């Protein structure tokens, strides 16, 4: 167990997606469609609960914000009832990853302008959870000393995967920690199969989309990379903490442009990105049925899913 007392460390769990690609599998298990992050594919907890419990290894529960979407409330309320209401960031409607990250980041920055924030997708499988969170802790320490940087966690690939984001490393960074960190030469969001093969051959890493940086730094790069998104959110920023906050979010959020964070922010700022190389951790993005079935069979996980086709 990690013992860590840095009070300005916050987390964002992204749990607002619909997960349409897993629709057939979800319907087979549950008998109806349900957002994938609120589904249990292994063990007794949903993917969201796995993510929340993992984040709590390092971050205080009251400082973990969960982004959900309003139309999913019948499912999300079952899973987030253990969290404080003020940590639930409810999007009025889906507006891609940038808007959800921006909304939660504005709320955290309003509460703590010196905050360091870790972003966690809610649909990933991680076997060695404590070790994984040690890397997040080390990324946090790197950000303390390099406040203008965003650290991405990267995994060595075991196949050519065009459904993931890839990171092309630059020079290795020398610093006081015991983990390996590189500059980022280029970020590739879901390359075609030919480029994925080249990237793997060149030793590039998969991007887990677990990101760590100061809230002020995230907001700065969002503003410079996608000003149309940042500017559209200004009424929300002005209303935070006031009696009109919820009303302003309801009226403003649907007008924020729907923009992918990886493609329109990360790909534009490689000079401000660093990647920490994860070792001895099994990580998988459970966004596709084939990956889930493969991992359940490969790792002999307890599951109600029939692995055979």
C-alpha cells in the first residue's frame, strides 16, 4: 500500500462515455444496453469501481472527481453513490473528451489553484494496481519539479495495435526519481495498421491516457490548443461556486465544441509532454470485446463471460 500525504493531489475519472462498441457483449451479459464502464466483466466490481478503488490508493476520496453524463444517471448513480455529491461532475450531454476534462479541471482549479491532477479512464484493466499507482506517484513528483510538463504513462506493446494512441519517445530525462522518463518526440492517436507496425518496431509505447499535470498547466494548454473550447466554457468558470453554477453549466455545456483531447491537444504540444515508461504492469484498454475475452482467457480471470466464440 502506498503511503502518501501530498494534499494537492487530485484525480479525474472519465466515466461519461457510452461504449457503443461493447454493446453486443453488454447486452449478452445484462440483457440490455448499459455503459461499459458500469459493467462488471471480471470479479465483483465494475470497471468504474476498479478505477475508483485504484485511484484511492494514492488520492483522498474527496479529491477524486468523476465525470459522468446526465443521460446515464440510472446506471451511474448505482456506482457513484459512495462518493461525495460535490465530486460528481455531471455533463448535461456528451461533448467528447476535451469538454469533460475541461469542466472537471475548472472545478478542481477553482478549489485548489495549486492542484496536481491525475486523469484516469474508467475502462482499463490493470493487474498490478499498486505498482501502477507507484508510477502515478512518481509522475506527480516529477510534475512538482517540472510544473509546465504533462506526464503520460506509456506501456511497451506486445502487438501492432491501431486502436490505441502511441508515443514516440525522445531523449531520456535525468532526474532524481527511479522511474524512466523521456521527452516526447511525437504523439500518434490511433495510427493505421502500417504505422502501428512501424511504431512497435521502433520501440514506441502505447499511451494509457493516464495523464498527470498541474491543473493550471492543463488549462493553459487547452486554451492555447483549442481556444474555441476554452472560450466557450468561460461562463462556467465565472459561475463556479455561485448559486447559478448548475444552471450555467446546463445552458453553456451543450454549446462547447466536441473535440477529442488526444488529437487536438496532446498532438499539438509534444514539446510540453513527457512519458514515463511503465514496467512489470499488465495494462489493457477494455474498449473492445476481443481484448476483454483475450485477457480473461490469458490471465485466467474469474468472469461470467463465456470466452469461447
